[in-house]
C-alpha cells in the first residue's frame, strides 16, 4: 500500500505493463498512469490499527476525532477523504484509499477499475490493507476477504483462517497466523511469497517484490528480490514494526528510532535519523513516521506533495 514500490512491470517479472487493469465484470479498463505506481505497505501488526498509511504518491493519516486527512496524487480521487468520520484505521493503495469504520465496515475512494473498492458488503472487518489493484480485509473471526484484480491469485484468500493480520503487496498478499507463521498468495517470481518456513512472527509487511517478517524477539526476516539490498535486515534487533517499500525497508526500534535498508534514490533513507517515532509506513519511494505527539515526519520522493505533511497534527497515536 501497505501501500513501497510499485511499478506494474519490472524487467524480467512478466507482469502487465503499467496502466493496465481489469474492471469487475468488464473488459480491461485503463488504469491511471503517473510516473510510478504504489500501494500501501504499512504493516497492520497485532494491534490492527494503521493511523498512517503511504500509497504510491499519497500520504494518509487518521486524526484523533476519527476523521482522515490525505495529501499527494489525487487525479483519481484517492485523497478525497474529507467527509469520512468514525474511522479507526486507514490503508492507502496505488490509486485508492480505504477507511475502516468503528462498526467494522469500510469506506473507499479513488480508482475502481479492477474492483478494488467493491467492499460495500464487507462486515465485521478488524483490519484492512490496500495493494496495487486489490484490497484485503481481516475479519473478526480470523478469516480474510479480498476484492480487486486476481491475475496472480492475490485475492484467493478465502481458505485462510486463524489470522491476526494481513498485508497486501502489489500483486500478492501475506497473512500472519495466530501461531506465528505466515501464508501468502499471488505473484511469486522473485520468492516474495516464500514465507512458509517463517515462525515466531509478530508482524508481516508485503512490498513490491520483497516481504518482511518481524519476529517476536525483535529480529527481522526477509524474502524476495534483493537487488537493492532491501532484504539485508538480518542484523536488525529490538524492532517493533516493519514496513516494506518498493526497493527499501524500514524498521522501527523499541526506543523510537528508525533503521532502513535498500534503495535511496529519493532520500527515503533519511528516515534512519528519526527519533520519537511510534508508527511507520513505506510508500513507493517515501517513508512516513508518526511521532508520539501526533505529528508526522516524511522523507523521500515528493513529486506529488506526498511528503508535505510535517504541518499535520492531531494524528491518532495507537
């Protein structure tokens, strides 16, 4: 979303070209095509609350009064959240944004060319994550539901059970089970779904072509593409949250400091200097950090103003 990195096509990956998608019940519908794509990659974790979320070129925050604010790429309406209220968690996708209401239902805005916003019938939702062209919900009974594009099986989560969290990547989905293991479905050409052997997990985060798993002992495991060093997290310790971006990874330490790994073409590694952070999120090429006082830090790509958020205040602190 989730939201981290999101080109629809990468050399050698065999995915559809950027700007393609399938509308529910219709022929292919043209997706919007900014310079890059993105999705929500803020991990839901055991508390199932995302007060901040980073899409490809958007930043979204949940305010203390249950309303939502957003900034960034808005051509398809992904930032039109001003009328939302009674929200308890947010998720930013590539061109759509999702809000979880206190009654367990969802509100959505933005592009719907692949049916990723077709969630009106969902009830008893405990957490939500937005991928590139799909949306995944964790239900109160530990099962999952999904809507949107399914060309790689990324929405085939109906058989999952015993879940405590879900994370939607670009074309794949990862679920955290209550026994500390993980399940995954969807695109796997770079091994991003190879999570079957992971144990003792506390959280998961699905990125573009790599996945992060936070262990209960505060260490981190990773799988998938590592061309920019985004999976080089084996030396991280005392971590309490992880977020997978496009070609970078972000970790939040127990002391409120931040560590990063991977690509830094847009300056996202500047997050490594942050302190007093209580929640993190990773977009395509920008990172967000929520301070304990309810204000926000941002670093990385800002071509659509997605990092112009440091004047925000009153963000709900989980």
